[in-house]
C-alpha cells in the first residue's frame, strides 16, 4: 500500500502543470524580479521575462548591501533594497 501511495504522489507531481506566475503588484519583496529604471530606481517585473536583477534584501535608510548586491531605491519611494544583478537581462 505504501508503494502504491508513493507511486501515486510521484505520478501526480510529474503530471501537474506549474502554477501561473503571480501578477506584478509593484510592491518589492525579497525575491522580486526588478528592472533598473533610467533614474536608478528598481521597479518590479515578471520573473519569467528578461529582468535586470532580483531583490535580495530590504533595508532601512542609509544601509549597505552585502555580497556584491547594488543598493537601489524602490520606485514608489517605499525604501531601499539590495539588487543582485542577473544574467537574464
């Protein structure tokens, strides 16, 4: 019975389609894909499309990013974020 249950779970997982990518809500969070605007601000975009980077950290004002990430401002003026540049842009 256990083998049958495991087999059912594995087959079901293999045949299940991935969910739709959530719509852009323009609220930056860790993991949000972003484009860097001409003024240097970060704006959220779909991760399935080409993008400039991914938000790795939300920061208070006057902070510094770690690990080579770039400090950017949220285009809505809601704070600062660290953006790790991606190769998909």
